[in-house]
C-alpha cells in the first residue's frame, strides 16, 4: 500500500476527532514574559495545538497565572502595592505577551479574581477533603527561619543558601540547577535576603501530603514517557525524609487554611495548589468543550498534556502526577513535556537583573518578523540540553535560511501562480514525500517527548526541494503552508489564503484544487542586522556594552 493512501492527508476527516487538553505553565504575574519563557513550554504547546488542529483534532489550551507564588509578595513589598492589584495588572500584560508571539490560549485563568477564585477555593476544599479521607494529609513540626525585623517567616524569596543535593546556590524550597526540592531547614548555609537578616529559627506545624507509592509513581512516569534523568530527580526527592509534598506555608497571601499555631499564618502552598489547579482546568475543559466531563476523570476520552521547565519537575511529577494517584479518582496527565533552561548570551534570563528580551518588545520591533523569532526558537533542542539565544546566530538564521533561502523560492512560486488557471492534481511522488514529512512532524510534536527542532527540519526539507517547486509551484506552496503551520503560522496562513483556501491550513481540505488569488505583497522575510535588535537587547548584552 502506498504512503499516499495511508498518510495524514489521505486519512484526514475519516476518523473521529480526538480532544486534547493542553496546559502550559502558570507564569507568575510579577513581570512580563521574555523569550526564555516562550522558547520552551509555551512554544511547544502552541506548535502541538496547531498541528493537531490542522490534522482535524480538537485541542483546547488552558492555563492561568500563578498568583499565589511567594514572589508576588516580594514584588508587592518592593512596589508598595497589593498583591491582588499586581496580579491583575500582569495577568493582562502576560496575555498580551503570549498573543504577540502568536501563542494561542482558549482560557487564561486568574485564580485571585472571580469567578475563578470561588471555583479554585471550592476545588481546594474538595481535594483536601478527599485526600484527608484517604489518609494522604499529615502534619509535621518543622523548623522555619523567622525575621524579627521584617516580622515575617523567611521562606520563598526571603531565604537563600546552597542546595542540599548538588551544592549550587538555591532558595528555601528548590534548586533551579538540579531541580531538587527541600524544606528550608535542609538548606545549607541559610541566610536571609531582601531585608530579612538576622534570622531566628521557629518551630511550626505544617501540612504535608504523603508521597505516592514510589513504585507506582515510577511506573506511571515510565508510562507517560518521562526521561530517565527526571525520574532520577523524583527518586532523589522521595528518598529524602520520605519525600512528603508540602501543602501549607507560613504566608499570608494565598488560599487560607486552618491555623495550627497562634500568630502563624497558613496558606495553601503553591506547589500543592497546582494539583488543585489542574483539577480546575480539567473542569473548565469540560465546560468549554461541551462534554460536561472533567478531562481528568478516569473515563474522560481526552488527551491531557502539560509542558514545563526543568525547575518544575518535582511540582509536576510529584505534586500533580503523584497526588493524582493518591486522589484515587483522577487520571494523571497523559504526557508531561519537560525542557531545559534557555539562556541569553550564555546567561540565564533574569527579570530581576533585566537580562531579558521581552516577548512583546521583540514582536513590536520594526523589521523583526514574529514568524522568524518562532522559527529560530523552535530550532533549539531544549528537550535534550540547555541552549542560548545568541543575537548573531538569530541574524544569521534569518538572513541565510529565511531571507536568503526560503524567500526567493516563495517569490518564484508566487510568480508562477499567475500562469495557473486551475492546478493539476498533485503527483503521487509529491504527495508521498509530503506525507513522509508530515509523519515526521507528527512524531516530533505529538508524542511523549516533543522535539520542535525535528518539526523545523521536516519543514526545511520540504521548502528546500527545488525539484518539487519546479514540478508544481502550487503544490510546493501548499506543502510549505501545512508544514509551516506549527512553526510560522502567519506565513502559513497567508500562503493558504493566496492559494484560495480560507482560514488556517486544514489537511482535510489539502487536496481540494482551489483557485489561486493575487498575492499582492511579496511572500517571505527580509534581511536584518544586529542593529535592528539593539532596542530590545538588555544593557547586560555584549552588543549594548560594545
């Protein structure tokens, strides 16, 4: 049987569409998004969404802002404003940042505002009640640093030291280098930060969730394709003092819980809260999709996928996947897509130091095409290793591959369209080659480990095929449109419309012989210079310092 008769294009529209719930990370609304945020979890989820929708499935992307993260309180103290006010402001700005990079969201939840706050509090109460009934909630006396001068417990952004696992610099709860999580009293060489020194240690009562059975969790992580190195991070966490999951913190900002110690505030710890938030997102999917069923109900026929950076391995795999097993009436995520950090000129993106390229800033920079930024970011292999945004590499990629390679071919094809009254049917050879590359994209994007760079390579292999262009400019352009859909959506949609299609590319409509329209302005990308990037490069950039 030929590839063309069994491939994605031939099968499009013949199978019932599958529902997907895609859950990108919850950004903390204490600042705007930068390319470090976009390059990993957000871009890969958007690429997956666009691909499966083009294939004929029904993706819904839902997330929210992590409004109760302790860094919200630090931001509030620094700016002299209320946490809720800051959360509302940055929640709106983050939505603008995502839209500027063509990252699509169907629902973006602010859990501190109605109607979401009431729904979230109800989910928290319901989950804690069920977990208590199943013996999964316990109390623990622990030593926590307190700052008499600041009159607060020095946790979260108020405490620093060295990671007990790898020795790297870390905060009171987790290490960004190795992904380890720990209690404040386990931190090596602890010291107060942001005006909390000197510290004294006080004993308080905290809520914890007992960990899921390590063997059951290990089996589930293997089932959903978690790479071995991240499974080891989880095993290391579970081996330390029983690996219990923190459920409360001595903070005032957050979802309040019953107090156990006089004068000690107690609110829901955000990393336990992400489990309850996942439950809320599942219910919202049921409402938005019209199924009326929580996507995490055991019988729900929904593919659930979340994406995360390496610093959220423990919260996601232990606090969501592990707690799902404890809950007993909830299926876990079907896939957890993990990526390493993305740096800027070799150094970690840092909002506090201003070492960032803002998402909305580069999107609004004259001469810089958003599709070009997405193409460049998608070329990284963050599922395998850390990578870095290098301005000269971005300029070279745009000028050599997009402006110098793809654009002349697009223009040659556009000129050829003027000679086409109605396209001839696609040849078996062209269709077979296209099906192979679409299958490669499907493998790269719709699996337990997503490789955006593999999706880019499939796209590149098609547009670089001059023989296919010479054989039929119409079908070559249509192939560029569908293979480019997850990566360069603006160009992809414009080509689709120039060829006579409507809306986004759709594999079910691919073989329809639509009549080409006048393209008007040229297709493709213009060249750029380092100077075009200077307005968005931080003061710490070597180009700004030159």
